[in-house]
C-alpha cells in the first residue's frame, strides 16, 4: 500500500510540473536586456541580480519559485543558459531527475537556441 502511494505521489508531482511548464511561460517577451548596474544603487542592484543577470533571467527565476508549489525554494539564471535551483525538503531524491527534466523544458522554451545547464541544489545548498 505504501509503495502504491509513493507511485501516485510521484506521478502527481510529475504531471503537475509538466502541466505548469507546458501551459505557462515565465516571460512575456524573449528579450534579454541586461540591467544597467550604474543606474541602480548597490542594494537595488543586488536585489535585481540575485535571481538573474538579465531582465528575462530575473523573471524566469522568479517564475520558477512562484509556480513550483513549494518544491523549489530558490533559483537563479546566469547568462541566459544556466539555471540553478534549490529544491525544498518536499522533493524526494527519486523525484529530482523528473523535476530537472520539467525545468529544462520550461527553460528551453524561454531561452531557445542555447546550450542549457541545469544545476540542482539540495535544501542545504549542496550541489546534487
């Protein structure tokens, strides 16, 4: 019975992630203008750059966290081709690969024609 519940949970999470990635987009446009750092004060620049080093990267990083339903606690995008995510304790080790695949699909839709890298981090921020 316990094994059956695990399969149902795994299927539900996978389905949820694929639906989220397939039905929504992180950015309203695919422009990737860089935030000019000289116009931002030091505190503001850090806030703007912590999730992405471009406007599109910032928006995608914010979108990943907000739509993950608590599965991802933090994310960042660098150079519009590298996505790093910190998974929450809700994600089981057997679900990490499925989550990475779903993130790759969404990342590719928003940053096409890029060689993408997905970096997964455990809740303690150790790289998986």
